[in-house]
C-alpha cells in the first residue's frame, strides 16, 4: 500500500476516533513556554469542529503583545494575514464554510514568523504529522524557518511511525493540553 493510501485510511480512522472522544481543552499555557515567550511574531490558526481549540491560545498571545498571523488559502498555498482578534476580520474560506480565514494584506516577509502553530490529527515521535490531506501546511513549513508545534488531543501521539512522503516536513514539537513534547529536529 502506498503512503498516500495509508494516510487516507488513517485520516478516516483518526477523525472517527477524535469525534468519539472529543473534549474541549485550553492550550493557553503555550503562551508562557520558552519558544512562545521569546517570539514576537507567531502564526496560528482558527480551529473548528473537534480540532484542539486555539481560541484561548490566540487570545493569550494577543494579550501578551505578540503579532499574530492566521493562514488564508491562496491557490495551492497558505498566506499569512495579521489578526487583531476581531471576528469582523474573519470570513468563511473558499475551501469550506467551516474554515474561517482572515481578511487583509498578506505578510510578504515570511522570515518574520518565529513560531508557527500547526493543526494535526496525529503526530509521531519523530515529529511527523498527519494533517487533513491538502498538503497546505507541509508546503507552508517548507517556506518558513519558524519553530513549529502541532496541537493534538491527549492520546494522539502515535507510538508507531506515521506514513511519510517526500514532501512531509517534521515539526519541532507537539502539544497536548498538558505537555509539550519537543523533538530532536
């Protein structure tokens, strides 16, 4: 079975498991971790459905004076737009009405982003993540030099290696509601 086929099957299984045991947790504690504390420019996202909730984290970052950027789909890629925390700055994505994207000018200097928060269905112990399957974040991570962290629910760290393709980019860390697991990357 190809890595792409295996990923597709795992996505179906992991989405089902997540729906069955979803609990809302706060990730605001990340704002005081060393990597976030040192950074002045952070990229995050607006969670939806049963994804780990980014609302508290995003608000904590804004309250601490960080510049916060959110992703917006542009063709095959993500672009990053500064967000002040206002719901008026968000519109439904062209990809899905469930996804909210920021309005405004896109960041032109990606080197400014020091930390990037990434969604994931699972993350293995080497930092490889299984996302939703569009490849947007792997393409984005290839263009960023930022420290990267994926948000997952408890028990979504995989004890076995996830299937990988040449374009997959490992993360620097994974966060559950109560711990940060840093990888040797």
